[in-house]
């Protein structure tokens, strides 16, 4: 069950929501259903040849940001 990031078009709040099936999320701040899904970063861990662990974390693509998500970014 995926967790998606959303932006409320009514109040401007960014929030995450667990989506099951075709559920339509509601804003956690104002309960509006007028939300848009945001692009999210993801991370993974993979085993490389020789058993070495290779990971890619959910880092920000901003050069001046160290947040793990762009949902609350002001850049």
C-alpha cells in the first residue's frame, strides 16, 4: 500500500496519505478533496556483485537543502 504526498489546493498544506485502492485523499488540515499528488523521492537498497550493499536514499535535489522530502521545501 503506497504512501503518497499531496498538496491541498484550498489551504496550501502538504501532507502524506496512505492510499488503499481507489480512495480519494482529503487534506489533513481542512478536509478538502481538492488535492494534487506531488512527485516524491524514493530510496532503495540493493545487493551488488560480491554481496556489497548499494543504497540510494531519498535525498533532496535542491543544492541548499538537506531534507529527505521536497513536500515542505520552500525553494
